[in-house]
C-alpha cells in the first residue's frame, strides 16, 4: 500500500491526496505533525531521498533557522534539525514501495502510478 507522508494543512499535500483519491489508489497517510517523525522513519526516508533533496528550504521553518544552522548543515546536523522540526521535510513524500519515495507534488506526477 502507498504511504503519503504529509502535513494536514499543507495545500500541496491536499492536492496530492486528491490526485490519489481521483485515481482510486489505496493509500494511508502519515501526518508528520500529528503522527510524528521517529529517527528510524527518517533514516528509512533518507535511504531513498538524499538529505539535501529532503530539506524544504522554502519553508517557514527553514527561514527561522539561524544562519549558523543553515551554513553548517551536514548529514548529522541535518538529521538532528529534521527530527527537531519535522516540517523541514519536503512534502508530500509518497512512498511507492520500500525502495522508492517521490518527493513533492505537481499535477500529473502520479499519473503513471498503479497498484
């Protein structure tokens, strides 16, 4: 089954959810705020998505980080920041299987997905 990692009040996440519903695809959701983000889940995501691609540098959370945190970002500090601020993850993240996660959503991104 597909898993959509999202934040409930995110407009792009709502569009992604609607696209999956319209295609009739079965999926479960994982709200990063409500359901949380464990270190093991983050590692699972980062096995498929490079850290720098996973960080949402357009988010309010990113803009609120100190210059030092942004400039000295590395694998360890990036993981720590995401665990502390799950909204730093780009979203939505759609897990197709245990080896493939799609990052973000634009119209048409899910057109070729089947179950």
